[in-house]
C-alpha cells in the first residue's frame, strides 16, 4: 500500500488484524478493571453479577466501536475531497487550544 508521498507503507490493514489488535489493547483491560473494581465489587462479589457486568461493558464497547466505524465511513468521502481544508482547520483549532492554555 502506498501513502500520499508514494512510499511503501507495508501490508494493508484488514478486519482480522484490527480484531486481533483489540486483544493486546491495554486500554480495554484498564477500563474493564477500573469499572469492575470501582462500581461493582463494592455492591456484589457474586461471580454471576461480575460476568453480567462484563457482558454489558463489552456490548456497550461494541456499540461504540460500530458507531465510530459508521461515522467514519459517512465522513470519509467529504474528508477525501477536502482533507487539506479540514486539516488546516483542525491545526488552527489545536493551536488556539495551546495558546489558551499557555496564556
């Protein structure tokens, strides 16, 4: 796969690669541990309650991920057409945020 500069960037991304990457994503484990210890274990130590909670968290995470993918697909055409303008606007917005923090 070649990037905008024409340099070879390696193999292409695939659904399987992305799916397998989620199993080494540390943020998911930290989120699960934090949610489990912060909200559930104070009220119940039952294994079934803990498993139900983890299923609910996984479902919410799946819905959030699918929403992220869907919105990305919707804005992809506009981004490809106007990527330079969008990047300039985002850079100016980021610069304004840095300026407001430093003043």
